[in-house]
C-alpha cells in the first residue's frame, strides 16, 4: 500500500467526509474507532467507491494503555503511513459535567486520549522527517464560556498541545495542522439549541484535506469563524462574564 492515512475516530461525520476526500485522491486508509461493525461497513463502502485499500481497527481514546500496541498494529497494516487525522471528540452534557466524574470523560476523550495517541504518532514521524498530523480541535477552545467550558477547556488544551507539537516537529519537516470548526451538522450537534451558520460535514472534510495544500497552521472552518472568534476573544471579561454564552 502506498501513501496511507490513519483516521482516528473514523465513525464521526466529519471524519467520514475527510476519509472520502482522501480516498478520492487515491490515498489508502486505516479507519479506527470503537465501533468495528460500522468501520467494516465504511471500509467496504470506501473500497467499492474509490478502489483504494482500506484497513480498520479498534481504537478507544480513553484506553491510553492500548495506544502503543494499536499504533504498532496500524503501522504493520500500512507501512507507508503518510499522515494522521485525529477526529474523535465527545461534547457531553455541560450541566452534567459540573460533576467531575462526567467532566473527566470529556477531558479524557478530547484531550488526554489525544495527547496519548499523538505522542506515538509524533515519535514515529519525527525521525522519518516526513508526515503530517491534522488535529480537529474546536472554536470552543478559543474562549471559556459558561455553556461548554469543560469541552472548551479540553479542546483549548488540545489546540495548545498541537501548537507545541508543531513547534517541536517543524525542524523535522513534519506538518501539524490545527483545525477549528465552528458548528457542523453532525450527531454531536443534533438537536442543540442556538446553532447558527451550520456547515455540512462534506464541506468541512473537503477543506481539511485541502489544508494540506496550503500553508496555514491553524485553519478555521468555515473561514469566517476566525473573525467571529477574534471578536469573541476580545470582549472584555467584565462584559463577557455577564453574557449568557
Ligand atoms: N460537530 C461540530 O459542530 C463540531 C464543531 C467543532 C469541532 N468538532 C469536532 O470535530 C470532531 C468530529 O466531530 P463530529 O461532529 O463529526 O462528531 P460525531 O459525528 O459525533 O463523532 C464523534 C466521534 O468521536 C468518537 N469518539 C468519542 N469518544 C471516543 C473515544 N473515547 N474513543 C474513540 N472514539 C471516540 C465517536 O466514536 P463512537 O462512534 O465510537 O462513539 C465518533 O466517531 C470532534 O473532535 C469534535 O469535537 C465538531
């Protein structure tokens, strides 16, 4: 197999669209998530539609002790791994997350698990002096808001982690791209109140792959979220804490 991409959290709507965009460009794929049946269906579908080689395997972001063995198995299945897309994430219920036993799962799914698996990916690519890591964070990580600060804190930590990793891997020629989507029409946001400017997963997936052909390190999707977040970040705290955001 040549030029393969590992998709972590491959059952996510954004990940599926990203996988299809890579497949359309002839890349082989390794799909990873907790749902093997769904992965098998996706792998079959992508192989049929694009004629590419697709492998799949079990991956649980929270089971950090399994990550090293998982990554080794993925490498054995596709020795010419060219990049990784980290797409898994868990929004959870912010009200319930006032109880730390709930909040802990949000932090583990979005940040601790990501830091764990990315450490293996980075240590693999660094000596090879090639490869890319695309981490899907969120605009929610740009400013703490009362409505989702546990998820936001985990995504903010992920954004910082990716920023530092990018600095570390720059000298090795390994590309690290941080993707910050706004609202996307997926299972994660289904039925949530107050959504606006909602993008389709297909649009986001295509642009995630397109980001590899451009120079930006941090990509807001769609682009206008960069401006929206700039405004939100600059609202003075004395005003912001009175807003019901
Ligand atoms: N939708 C949005 O508006 C939006 C906005 C900004 C950022 N994002 C981010 O974009 C990414 C994709 O989100 P989406 O909207 O496409 O979500 P989605 O369709 O709800 O999918 C979430 C994915 O994360 C996986 N996942 C959750 N916990 C996991 C764990 N412990 N181990 C492995 N996989 C786990 C789920 O796998 P299972 O099928 O096994 O549950 C699922 O594949 C996420 O990182 C999300 O935070 C989304």
